[in-house]
């Protein structure tokens, strides 16, 4: 899935489960999903995995950046 961001209008469009969304970037919060080990946004109850490039673009457009860095905490960690 790809998130398209219009920097002029600061709105994001994407499709999840055949449902289209058009959301103001400022209404989105980007978080880190430890299980997926990637950034996600939540929209209407849907968890939407996004790339780090998309996350950066969304923050420039006004989304809240709630990401955190994952670090190795135990031997054998995949991180």
C-alpha cells in the first residue's frame, strides 16, 4: 500500500481493505509497531504499515511523529 501526500494541501490519500481515505496529515500520528518492526498509522481502526520515507513525508506535511527507535534488548534479537 502506498500513502500519497499532497504537500500543498497537506492531505494524505490511501486505500486500506478496499476503502479509500483522504485525511489531513495533522490528524495522523505515526507510531512504531514493535512486532512488525516498522512505522504505522491508525485510521478508523485500521493499522496501516508505512515505509520510513512515507513516515518522513507525513511528518513534513504535519503528522505527529510518535516513532521511537527499537534497540537490541536481548541476545538473538533480530534488531
